[in-house]
C-alpha cells in the first residue's frame, strides 16, 4: 500500500523561522523561486493591458533575484523599481475583468521580492510565499464557492490540490536550501525549471477561471487587499 502524502498547511511564522536560519543567498533563492511562479501572470496581464513597462519590471525583478542568488551585488539596487511595483499592486483595477482578481496578489509577490533585495528582511522574503498562497486561495474559493469560512470549509480549502501543490513546492525549495552548503548554478537550474512549470500552471488556472466567470457573470466578492506596508520611499 502506498503511503499517503501528509497534508501541508501554510504557517508563515514557521516559514520565517526556517528562512532566518539561512544565508542571504539562500533566502534570495527562495524568493526568486516564488517570483518565477508569480511573474507569468503579472507579465501576461500587463502585456494585455498595454502596460509593457510593468511587464518588463516583472521580468527584471525575477531575473535580478536569480542573479543575486549567486552574486549578491547583482541583485536589485533601485528603490524606484519597488515603488513602481507597489503602485502596480495597488492600481485601480477593472474588477469586471476576472483576471484582475489575481493580478494584485501576484504583483505583491514581486513587490516583496524587490523589497527583500533592497532590505534583506526575512519578513519580506516570507511575504513572497504568502502572496502566492493568497492568490491561489482566492482561486480555490472562487472555484469551490466556499463563502462561510467554517472549520470544515477551511480544511477543504487547504486540502485542495492547487493549494497543496504550492505548499509542497515551498517545502521542496526549503528542504533543498537547508541541505545546500552553497548556492550554485545546477541548484538554481533545477529550482527555476520547477517554478517556471508551476508558474505556467498557475496562469492557466487563473485564465480558465476568468473565462468561466465571463460566461457565468457571478456577483463580485471582497478580495484581500494588496500588501499593507509603508508607502514607497521617495528616494
């Protein structure tokens, strides 16, 4: 009999604790992996909305995170990039377009990735994982129609294969990073390819949900706000 895979739960406090024990390069690798999953949705939306500059920002922040994992001096250095992502995450969206229900959460991943590259704070590193979870949480809520938030429904939400897929990915990355004495190109190649695959899956799921909602026209919901945080620096 095959052993059942244990169900995972998102525990941000535990995530921060594990990240805090890693070096900056290891932490940034985890952040870059999160960016790789969120970036396709951000770039696809920005391209379709004639926001090519924002699409380029999404790609640049992701690429700089991967580069900085190997060479810290190659990471993002400009606060203006984080500021622009902050504005992108908080922009006024046309909520009649279903894809915009997920874009702010995905952009928030990139915002916190940029902030981590600039500040090195573990809290920002863990936020990159949390906002991917938030985006997928909203997706599963939409697909399932869960509204009351009872304990049983919360457990069903966490057990959803889409949520478990993301939590298993976060766990795989952490286990690899905790076991790695140094960050090297082969490790990055494996982690990046895995995240790119999952990022495409996320985008496809968001697009499928958007098409379903365009056909059914359900009433609007209330969605989690983009990251609170301080206002972006003018520096």
